C-alpha cells in the first residue's frame, strides 16, 4: 500500500483518471455539506442565525472544512487549493461576498477563534468521511448556541462523494 493510499485512500493513478476532476468534486462535496450544516443551524438565507456566520469561529470552520475536503480529493497545490476554497465561498455566498470572506481570512492576523473553527471544520469533514454516521455538527452547534434545537431532517440530495477507490458517502443531518 502506497503513501497516497494510506493517507488519502487513493493513489496517483486514480487521481489522473480522465473523467475525475478532483477540484470540481471537492467543491461540489464542500458546498453541499456546508449548506446542509448551515441549514441545520438555521442560518440559511432567511434563517434567524444567518448573522452568526460572520463570527470568527464560523468563518474558520467554513475555511477548514473546505480546505480539508479539497486536500482529501488530492488537490495539494496552495494556489489551486485557495482558488477552490474561493469557489466554495462564492458558490455559497455569491461572488463579491464569498471572495471577500476568503480574502479577509487570508489577511487577518492569527486569531484563536478562527483557528479553533478551522480545526473543527477539518475535523468534522474527516470524521464524516471516515464514518458517515458522524454528522458534521460543530458549526451547527455554534450557530444554534442559545437558540433552537438542531434539525432532525435527513439530507435529500443524492451526492456522489466517491473518491477514487473509496466508498460513497451521503450527508445527513440528525
């Protein structure tokens, strides 16, 4: 078993398959999962907790979750990773707002709360990827602090999160 296979569940040959575009797949998985987590936290476009997405923890979580997903799909270049993180943010929040969120994250000095969110986002993604019964909850819990109970709906979107040589995972929220 090679290093890529042990670390990322894939190998160099799988990543270079002609029909597999790791960056596009990573953006699709990130945006789908993050939208579910945000919706479960009542922070969708009209949700009462939408403003909590501006907290350092929430912004760090979005960055860390996306970054971890992108790396897991085999995109390791710093420039390409940042570009894909920007695509995730602009897809979710619109062009100017998404771009500014990423730009601010890169410009801000090290902040403990952002770092805590970034670590929580990465951990939630990796935990979910290794066991889909572990629903990403850190951001939902943050969004719902002192508010309402979490949602109990299951994700209805059929999402193919198959990594080359890996099992299929579907997001759930319970």
